[in-house]
C-alpha cells in the first residue's frame, strides 16, 4: 500500500519541473496530443449548422430525444414518481428490503407479479439510498452549475434559464432508466464489492435479448470513454478551475500561489488519495456530508441575494419567460435560446451519459427500480434548483450586461462578482465551495473511472492501485499545467459515453418498465399490509 502512495510522488516530481518551464513538457504534450486527437474532439462536438446563426451539437439530439422518449414511455415518471422518490430517500420504504411477512408462496402484487420471485432479488450493496444519491450528485453538482449557467445566460439571455429547467425535468426520466438498469445488472464480488454501470447492463442486459456481441462492443467502448473522462473532465479540469479561482481571490498575478499550481494540486492529490483508496464506502461517507452542506450554502446565499433585491424578482421571471419565447438580439431566436439552455443542462446533470448509474449501482436494495426512483431527483436538484438559483442571481444583479465570459474561468469570476455585489465577503465562501465542488467531483469520477478500468483490466488490487495512483498524478498535472487539448479530448470522451449508453437504454427500456411495475406493486402491497 505504502509503495503505491510513495510512487505518486516519484511520478509527480519530474512533472512539476516541466510544468514550471515556460516551454515545458505540458506545452509539447498539448500540441502533439491536440494534433493526434483533434479529429475525435471535432467529431463528438461537431455542430450541425441550420443556418440563421443556429448551430447545434449533434450529441444534444440523442440526449434530448432520448429523455423525451423515456418521459412518455414511462408515463411521466419524472413527475408521477417525484414524491415517492423523496419518501425512498427518507427511508419510508426501507422495510421493503426486510419485510419477510409479505413473501409468501402464491401471494402476488396488485401488479400481477409474484412477490416470492422478488425475494430472490439481489439485495447486496455497499451504501444507502441517500449516500448513493449524494455520491452521484457530487459528480454533477459543481462547476457546470456556476460557470456553465453564466455562459448559457450570457449567450442565450435570461430565456435560456427556462429551457434549462425543461431539460432538467426531462433528464429525470433518463436518469431513472439508467440507474434502474445499473442495479438490476450489477455484479457483486466475493468480498461484497459492487461492480456496476453501463458496462454491465450493456453486456448482461443485451445478452438476455440475444444481442450479446453488440453488448460487449458497446460495453468496451463505454469503459474506454469513462476512463478517459475520469482523468480529464472529472479530474484535471476540476482542479485546474478550482486553482484559478483560488489564485484570483488571493491576489491574481500577485498571489502567493502564483506559479505554484503544483503545490495546490499536490495537496488536493493527497486528500483525494486518502478518500479514494477506501473505495465507494469511504467516498459515500465524504460526499453525504459535503454535498448537502455545499448545496445548502449555495442555495441559501442565492436566496439571500434574490430576496435582498426582492423588487427585481417579478422582473427576473418576466425576463426568463419572455426571453424563452421572444428573445431579442439572439442569433437563431427561440431555437438559439433553447439550444443554450438544453446544452448547459445536459453538460451539467449528465442525464443519459451513464456515469451516475455506476454510483447508484452500489446501493443496498432488493429492488432495482427503487434506486432509479432515487436517481431521478438528481437532475431536479442539479439543474432545476441549483442552476436556476445561479441564473436568478445573475439576472437580478444585472450581471448579464456587457460582454459575456469567453471561458469557464471567466464565467466563475462573473458569478462570483454577482454574489459579491450583494454579499461583499461571499466570493471567499464561493471559492471554498468551488474547491469542495471540485474535490467531490474528483472523488466520484475516480470511482467511475476505476469501474471502467476494472472491467477492462480485472479486479485485482494491483490494477486498482495502478489506476488510483495515476488518477492522483493527474490531479497535480491538472493544477500545474495548461493541457487544453488533453482536457478537451477527455470532455469529448465524457459525451462519447452517451452513444453506447443511449443505445442500451432504448433497447432495455422494457426491462425497466417491468422492474417499475414490480416495485410499485410491492409498495402498494406494503401500504395495504
């Protein structure tokens, strides 16, 4: 164990030297890597030009159309199941996993399913419903909610907020489907460790439908993409943006941290390493404390700003509504605003990407649909609540006037300035929140990446520590270097995950419907008993 941790520093030291050179290894890697992988990034983020200034990323189509399809196919489960989902998280139906009195030969649910068959459902797991939810939320609630929203409303105007909310509600259905499948087709190791996610429901689920060959190909593709995404978008990008904000708040170019990104990265790497060595149980114990805390702080601060300028609330909602359907000066009109809203919502909540199902598959439950119900709360919290709060703060404080941010780093500063205009000291709190957002995102994405790694390279301790050491090394590199091409490629891999995942979700939707019918029948029988 110690030798693996020590090897982190052995690998890091030469990288730190290069990262400080003006023409160091990071710039060389950036150029070479960009030339070699540019085609892949261009393919994933290709924009279809519809004319009139409307350009739409093609990846949005399967995400949006898939979410619409699941919303109708499951009879608006994203709305009908909302309060049931809250009750599950509250533990109201925890007894279902231990309610032996219901399990009697010949007894059947109102839905027509024999309860005895449910008794043999796999109910092993590692974390509670609440911990699974916070572990998955920690990977999505973050910079996208702060920086992404600022970019969306700067480009698309206040109206983009309306379409973000719509996309959030639709995304709830996609999350329900993928996380139900994650539990249904998970693997349980001899030591009780859970292995789950798209890799497993693509192989086992599609095999059960006579499409085993397709399932294997899709699963391998997904595993490769999730590993790449974990190193870049889920790691290097997070720590890089967190460091930029910390450096800015402590003086910018005059900051004592200027030029010492590696030191910031080293501290983060040690903290991340301490957590991820413990696996999903340790990760869940950290996220179930950090996530509620940072979301609560952020929402309370947003509400303070909103109510401090209460006379602007009505006008803000009028701007959101009018801007959604009759935008002024926006290229592409209504469609252009819609695209900005849907784009940022998809980039923020990752519904349909498949990543969240990896965390949710570790839950302790007999019933796959129970966790799908819990998971549908994610896009609601991430997009409908947190993103909307950010948008309202930006609109009410008048921060949208002038040129919009050209990068995520500038967007974070724009949001920070909006809060600072009402709460002078809040930019410091926001900086801490961003660091926590980045930290929680990294530890959750390390778990996602490791699940893909173990699927490809085996479940040995050696394979596990190789991945985790590499992940910690990339934390330092991400803070110290400007590897834009590497991070761009990794972001592309995150959205490439959508392709194999969405194919599997559509093909396996009938399996999910059966799980939902079974679980709702058990709840009905439980209430009647």
